[in-house]
C-alpha cells in the first residue's frame, strides 16, 4: 500500500471525453484524486456531486479534482451529463492504476477471497508527493473533510 510522503504513482488515463490525462498535466497544482466503485450509483453520485459542487472552493487552494473508476469513458460521460458533474472523470478499465494506488483489495466474502474496490481518496501536492491517503472513505461530508486537509498543505 502507498504511504504519505511517497511520490504519487504516475497515471495516464482517458477522461469522459476520451482526452488523455496524466499526473504531469497538473504541474504546480494540488490534486484530489478520488477512486469510486461505479458510475451512477447512490453513494458514488453523492460523492461526485459533493466534490464537484465544491470545485470553486478547491480552486482557491490551487487544487483540481479527478475522479476515477473502472467504468468506461462512455459511462463516465453519461454519468457526468446526467448529474451535471464538473470534475473530470477518468477511466481505468483495466484496473492498472487502481492496483498501483491499492484500491483493489482482497476481502473474504462467504468464505471466498474476492478482489473488492475500496472507495479511496489521495491528496497529491504540487511536487506530486502523496500528502494524505484515505482508504475506506465515507461519502457523507467527504468534500468538507478533504477541503480541510487541502488547506493545511
């Protein structure tokens, strides 16, 4: 698992408009990089809307918000458009970046080991260093908690 003070693993993924986005695209900006399980589900919608609605507040701290799931670009575009989400949503169909960030975790379910998606958020500073890591995130008031963490970087 990743730890605070490590360099953030690089990524290059397509967004909902199929434009490639990489960590290096955001030099001199802080990044809130949140992983969510599935487009257009209740918890994921709440989380995405809360963060999207707070984008202006995050911008005051030179911070961009990026959401990522294993859904494809078309699903992301539909989710974004349906709910008016302004944050960029990135597609990690193969789960490669999910693996690098440790959000795919083994869990025992009914005596069977399964790989499960763990809702997680990472705050990356202007030098691409991990400053905060939150695994097992609760969606309620998530944006407020993340904004408080950003203010202290």
